[in-house]
C-alpha cells in the first residue's frame, strides 16, 4: 500500500509541469540538497502543515500564515541561503585555487593531474566541486564537459560561471593554461575587491533600512495598537476592531520588510534576488518586535 508521502509526490509531479520541476531540481541540486524536486516539495509542505496546525490552535489566521512562511522558507529561502553561503565561500577561494593550479602546471604536470592535486588542498566547498570534476573525468567524461557541468551547477555566481567558461575556452584552444589561470585569478580578486568596497560604502543605508523596517517601525506600530486597546471598550464608549487592525498592521510590517530587504539587496549586491535573505530577516524581526511592543503595559 503506497504511503501518503509517495501519493503526494506523484500528485505534485502531475500538477507541476516537468520543465518547472527540472528548474527547481537544479536549484536544490546547486544547494547540495540530496532530494528530487517532488520529494523536497513534499517535505516542505509537510513541515508547513505541521507548524501551521500547531499554531492554528492559538489562532487560525496565524496558523495559515505560519504554514505559508514555513513552506516558503523550506522550499525557497533555505536552499537559496545555502547556495548564497556556498557561492560566497567559493568565490573567496577561487583566486587562490587558480594560482595553485597555475603553480602546479608550471611544475610540469598536466592540467588533469593539476586538478587531481587540487582535490587534496583545503579550499572549502571549491575543493568539493573540483573533486566532483575529477571524479567525472575518471569516469570517462572529457575535462571540458566536466568543467562545463561545474559552471552550470554554479551559474548563480556570474564570477564562477564566467571564470570556468574562460578556462574551458582556453583549454579547447590550447592556450597556455598557467598564464590564463593567473590572469583570471587576478581579475576575480579585483571583482571581489570591488564588491567588498560596495558593501562597505552602503553600510549606512543598509543600517537605516534594518533599523527603520525591523525595529523602530514595528515598535511604534505596536505601541499604537496598545493605545487603541486601552481606549477601546465600554468604559470610554469607543469600540474599535483592534484584532482586525492588528492583523492589517502585521501584514503592513511584513510587506514593508520584504520591500526593504529587496532594497538592501539592490543597494549592496545589485540584484533583487539577493534581497530575499534580508527580507526574511527583517520580516522575522518586525513581527517579533511588533508582538513584543503590543505586550507593553501603558496604563498609568
């Protein structure tokens, strides 16, 4: 008898077009998640259902919101965070790895042997990628094809993708690989330096977004809700729909956090997608601080 999870996997595979499943599978594959697209979506869905059901005993609307947040967090934000973290580490190590390869080639060994020697060095996630490349070469795949698969797995990083593509082109044309490696390594180092300078120069703008959207705004709105609770009631003859207003304000806080996070991503990294991690952080901060502010005792 098939399990519920296997039925859900089959249902997802039928509902979602195969081309989107393949794209999502490449997405989680790049994050190092060892599941098929349908399997991981079912895991995310089940976790969202469990968390949403637990919270729904307190509030049905909060239960729905929790389900959406947990599902999207597991299905999209967690893989994206893993990819971002992994790519950042690989970009930082890439110039040193290229210089290491160049020195090995100048010692008189072949490019394939230099790649194999690189797998014994400590370059973090980059070593794992080159280990996979060497493994594919040993199974009969050409060096160019194995490097191309490496580039495709990490196409989220323009730095890694373009650098590996340059190496493939140089390898196919018979160019002096040691010189190419040193040249590309220096270019990558300059690009990373420019990125670092951009982040440093936009620190104040980033702090403004974080403080206003994640701290000050939620505190002020939480205090406003608390004041409305105090003045609403039969004692003063004013009845306000406090719970409905509180829900609308929370939606506003989350929306503002998402927009601010995207703004931070554009300012710091020049990409809308880079703001997703900041949006998740600001939304979490804003909701927690808003809920805390509504618990403040303002009675005199």
